[in-house]
C-alpha cells in the first residue's frame, strides 16, 4: 500500500536533509504524469525526468490520503493505480537555503494532485550530482523546435544537422531551460518570427541560456542574460562555449547576476518565468522601460488560465498583445507598444 496523506504529513514535519542535491520521485499513471511534470516545473526550476520503466510490485495498489496539512475537515479518499504500468517521475532540488521550502511546497502540491490523479507518496533522497547528470543524459536526446532550431545534447556529437536549422548544443545542468517544456519551445518559435538581425536582446531569467543562444543564432548582435539563480550563470557560460559563443562583458553574450541589469533599451526583451513574476517585473521593476520604442516584449511561462492578469499588466504599461501562441495549457505572448 502506498500512502499519500498521513505518511506525507509526518514526513513533511521532519526537516529534510538539504546539504546535497535532492531527488524527489513519485509513481504515477500515464494520465497523471503530465500533471506531475507541470507541478514540478511550476514549483521547481530544475528539469523533471520521466522514467518509462514499469514500476516493480503488484498489479494494482490502493493509495490512501488523509487530511493535509493538519486539516481535520478533509475526508480521506482512495484511488487505484495500475502499478505495472506506472511511470516514475523525478525532479531534482539544488542545495541551498530555500531547498527545504521547495521540498515542502512540492509535497503539498503532490498531495492535492493526488486527489485528482493516483500519485504515490513522494520519495526524497540525497543523490550525487554525477548521478543526476547521468540520469539526465539518459532521457535527453536531440529534437527539433519550430522551423529553425535543433536542440542537441552537448555530449551527443554524432547527430547530423538537418539543412536550414540552427543547432543549439546544451548541457542544462541544474538550470531551467532544456527546450522540453512548452514555455521554452513557444519562446523559440516566437523568436523565429521576429527579425532579430543585429538586435539588442534582453533575456530575463535565462536559466540554461537556451533563449539567449537562440537569439544569437538568429543574428542578434548582443544578448544580456540575467538570472537570480546562482547555478544558472556558470551553466550559461558552459553552454556558450558549446556553441562557440564568447560569453562575458565584451562578448555577444553578457551574463548578469540579478533580475534586471542597469537601465538600458533593448529591441527584444524575453521573459520566460511565472505569471506573477512577470506582473511584478512590469508593475514594480519597470520592465517596460527596457523595451525600445519600436521593440518587442516576448512573455512566456504563462498557464492559459492566468493569461488575463498578464494582459492586464501589459495594458497598464501601454503594451498591446500582437500575437499569442499556445501549446498544451501554456501560452506565450508577443507584445509591443500600441
């Protein structure tokens, strides 16, 4: 029997070990796997890995859930899952002062998700970074995005490059931005439709640097790539080297540790973060002032149900959406002053 209620609550009250890289994994059926991946991407920046190996154990299991957290009004519930067909979905939490809070949010999110889909109790364990890297390599292969891009693992040098495509060679490490998530793919597709030849580009929350490098592949003259995550900028520099791009203050790719750089104007500003962060950047941090008078603002990381609040924020700053693209439940918006 797999418990997702009282056992989770008791485990959550114990302070998890956060000195090393944490792996959080759950068993889930194929229908719920996408929901778990979306939850992990919403709550935790590092990539999720989905293991298609059937779960060992009995043919079916009952999953029980009780009130969580400390809510006596919640009724216990039961769901069943075909464990022979279950997938193992994993995410990795980087060590640091926020790791414990991230684990707690993931536990709570999984509990509430278990009321909609059969989801097992999460397993949390400390792993070596090299183990994470090997797990990542096992699940990451070359794939095309849009009309113009081919995302290729940095360690895969055997793949042929289709004619007319720009190759983005990546080793995402612990940074967000693999090209697998719909929000990243939507950004690349919208970038394809812009004339960025010779453009000045700002990539806010760059993660692995995938969008910054994509803009440079399309002909941008200079990209400033910002991130508040300390694991991101070393990954950006590494990925720049894989793509023969100079990274530094004098290079075409300029990393910046922080949310926004000193005041400057850019022809294209790309933000692939969460909706509430986008709204805060617009309302509190003057994001609009970074966009040149004839420039474009490309926003992604937006669940379709929260599109309206982002559009409202754009309108407050005299921006109008000129194009929206959707994939699954995600939307990316291209906006300009209007």
